[in-house]
C-alpha cells in the first residue's frame, strides 16, 4: 500500500544521478559520528521526511529499505541538510543500536593504516552481525 | 607530470562504481562537522594517501582536483576510514578556511524546514564565494 504523503518541494529540487539516486550521509546527532552512507531516490527522500524514519532505496535489492525495519536499529530524523550543489544530503539522526549490519555502531569501523597498505578495525561491535 | 607513489593496497580493495568512482565524506577532525562529499577514482585515493592532501576526481571537469589548490582552502588528511562494503570513504581532515565554494565552512549550510517545503540557510559564510 503506498505511503500517504504530499510531494515535497525539497525532494523535487534535488539533483539525482543517472539512476535517479542521491547519496545521503547519516550522522549521529548526539556525538557527530558519521554512521553510514546510502542512497535515496525521490520517493525515499519524501518518505524519510514524511515519516521521520530514514528510508533508503536499496540498489542491490531494488526496493525501499526503512532502516532498522527488520533489525530494530532504526534511525529517527533530527534534521536534514542539503549541500551547495543539491546533489547530496546530510541527515542527523537518533540511532538505535548498531547502524552497521556487521554489528558496529558505524559502518566506518576500519581505518587505513601502514601508509595505506592495510585496514585496521578501530571499533568494538555492539552486537552480532544482522 | 605524474605524481610519484606506489600502488596502495587499500585503494585496490575498494569498490568503485560504473564510472570508477567512490564517494568520500569529508569530516572536520576538530569538531566533527561534515564538510562535503565528493568523488575519487583509484588514482585520487592513492594521491590523497601519498600526499596527505585530499584529492578528488572532478566529474564535471574530468580532472584531478587537489582541494584548495586554487582557493588555498586545503584539507590535510588526519585519518581515513573505509565502510563495511568498501564502497565509501570517510576522511577526517584539518580544514583551512571554507570547504564550500560558496564561502561557507561546510557545503551543508542549508537545512530542510517547514515539513520539507523549503530550505533555510543555517550558517554564516566565512568568505566570499570562490
């Protein structure tokens, strides 16, 4: 059943790429940590704004993906920012649990080390992978 | 003249899109503000790591773009993180001046307001547009 919402002007003004997508950087509103990056199409942007729950378009599964719908690790929208070129979003969220499906709070849990020769895990998982 | 550097293993392991690009989220190492998002190809990733200066691939100009080369608003690399899927980078930087060519510290200087019907400027520019 389609979600009820009115067309939103900011979703209309954004620049989507050749696949109709725009990247959204998700940031923890509490401590400023960057949690993940994923993609939205126009409808996902509208659903995110209307529902207050971060909703992506899954490129691999070709479907809407309400973050946390199955894992419970939801992202509640605190504020949404648009960049100068209107081709990227920044969304500050209240994150429940781990943002990363590997169980880490942030998807960016590995850091480049040794002059770019290796990756080092720099975080502790909060939970099992999901 | 090509920059001297050895091939870097982490640049090799990344997943680039159909155009050979990977998005890089640039974050202020001091206060955690997300400054901008731009794209790198493999060579730009290697140049960034080798030189310690954030270097993108400009899609519009089809050339390497050492951030701040003309404006002086350079980004010195503090640390580089790779996400779980290895298809996005997070780079913490020491930012000189404004990251945004419109003169704002961050490119994300506009916030969605009024239920997504408008954008509101929520920052003060540091300088003239450049």
